[in-house]
């Protein structure tokens, strides 16, 4: 069973091809709850939230111990991670593209959970939403910007973000059988997902589609 469905106190969904202007409100209405989302900046900062947040903080990770508060991360080719600690009842989401992986955003995110709630990485379950595959992700000039630790993930000017993230999760002591990754590539499957590289969103897309993203949404539920 998917990590997204296996815990009765966790509600999580990946919304593909949603309009950024309507998504937050639609999601809030659908879940009948407050939402917390951040202004994502391709950085390495994660924050703790305990109330609604309307993208007024610059960060790429968001974590909570509060029930009935929906967390949202938006992506188009980048990786969206869900972390759930069923022992401490902690939920968090993280957005990471190559910049996030290069700045150790994953380790820093897990450090925040450990520091704030004493989360043991061995207790964490991780879901990774559809994202771009190595075959679709050509990265010219990588040698000048990627740290040496990421060079092994480049082949013929294509960067394998998925393998790099998998290894970073392993290095952060996440158990292999606690990790679930969607096999879908957002670019290969651009009819199903918004993809920057497939040019159905972002600066090269038709004007009305430029701001569109996919959304990973998750919330801790009260079990009655
Ligand atoms: Zn692909």
C-alpha cells in the first residue's frame, strides 16, 4: 500500500495540472481546513508552522505537529518530498531541485525535525512525488555550478536528480523500505503533469499556462 494511504491519521494527495491561482483555495475548501504554504525560493531553509500561512515566508520546507492544517508544496519537474513520523505524529513537505540537493536541503530538513521534535530518522516514512527523470533533464554547464559530490550523478550532460536524492535520503539515515518514489516522470508524461522542461508551463509555455504547477498536499487528521 502506498505511504500516502497506509496511515489512518495522514491525508495526502498529489494534484497534477492545477492552476496556481485557484489551487490553494480549492484545496482548502476540499479539505475544509486552513492551509500553510511558503514562497519557494530553491533554498535550503525549512520552517515550522503551527497556523495558516499564505506564502509570506521564503523557504522550501514546511513542517508541523498540528492536526487539520494542510501543508502545500508546488512543483513542475522538481522533487516534492513528504516526510511522516508516525511515532511523534509529525508531518512535513520539502521542495528540492538541483539547488536544493546541492545545498543539502534534505539533511537540513531532517535536522529541523530532529531538533524540534526529537524525530528519529529511522521512524520517518518518505514519499516522493512525480518529478523529472535523468533522460529528460539535460544540464549544460553543470561542471561550473554543481558541487563535486553531485558530479557522479551526471552522465552525458544529463543529471539524475532522483538517484542523487535517494542517496541523500540514505545518507540521512532514512530506511530504504520507508521510501516510496512515484515512477512517473513529469516531462515524459507532460500530458498528465505540468513540466517546465516539456514547456507546458514556465516561461516558454503559452501565456495562460506559465504559472501552473502540480501540488503535493498533506495534512494530519484527527482520528475519531
Ligand atoms: Zn523523463
